[in-house]
């Protein structure tokens, strides 16, 4: 994972240097002065995570003794997402963006004996989201063919695979609908025929994603958690 993010940083640096070396060769000169609406598409990779608030109650019996169960995400997997881009220029440096799309990912929720730190069970929770991020974006002034920006906004996601699955070892469900607050930063590169952007985005769940009603016989795992919040980190590649 460190090698991957290092390669992303190196790519951004190289593109930035290339943009600075071609200051006199402006691409898409009228891009920011024409129609206020711009369209495109986005590809990205993601990492899903949970923030867990544990109850730490004596909620499971092992060898006749009561033990506290602690839940935590210790293994995360790389997923991917695809979005459309609808961008409206409010002013020269302010844009409103909507990025409807889908995202796929998973995370392992591990349950430990809090006294011995022994791993008791792992739930591999897959998530397939339909999402609608809406962001307010502020861009710096264009410097030749390069421009950095920051953004913040909200995202509503509907989870198509949020239910429990006893056969797969998932003993409770995640809420179908989740609201997220999002923020991030990126870099735009004006190429000969289109604008390319690379950005880092952080997405934090606003409400408790834990649903009611665990699988019968496995209530101990559900009762171990008081609240569960979804978190995501994404690297996005925009083509406009």
C-alpha cells in the first residue's frame, strides 16, 4: 500500500513539473470561460474502514467464563468506483459538482477477546454502494496548465449488499442508507483535448451504520458494538 501511494505522489509531481515546463503552451485556453456546465467521468480506487464504539460488556461465554468482546477493523481491502461528473461553474474559482456513481469494496470486522486478545471471529463485510456525492469546489488561479483545488460536501449512499449472511459468517447487517461528510484536495492538468484531475478524498459516516436484529444465536457479536461508523479513503482520476 505504501508503494502504491508513493507512486501516486510521484505521478502528481511529474505532471506538475511537466505543466510548469510548458508555461508558454497553454492548453484549453477558453475552458474556464465558456459554458458553465462541464461533463465527464471518474475512475477511482478506495479503502473502506469502520470506526467502532465497543460496549466492552461481558457478552460471551468461553469455557464457562464471561468475556468481553472487542470489535475492530484490522484488514482493509482495495476496491474501486466509477462516477459520472456534472460540474457547474458558479464563479471563476467556485464550482458545484455532482458525481453520481457506484462503488465496490469490503472490510474485515474482527472480534477479539478483550482479555486475551484472541481472535474469535472475522466478518468479511462487502459493500456495493449507489452514491450521489455533491461537492462545493474552490480552485486556485490557473498557473499555465496546472491548478490545485480543495472541496467539501456530502454524499448519500445506498448499500445493495447490507444484509446479514450466516453462511458467510456475517451475523448482522449494515444500514442500507448512509450519509457521509466528504472533503479532499486535488490537482488539475489541462491537456491538449481534455482536463485531467487527480484527487484524494476522505469520506466519514455521519450516522450509526449498525442495524437492529442480529442473526439468532450470534447476538454476542452484535451486542459487542454500541455504534459503527463507515469511513472511506479514495484516490480519484477525473476526465472532463
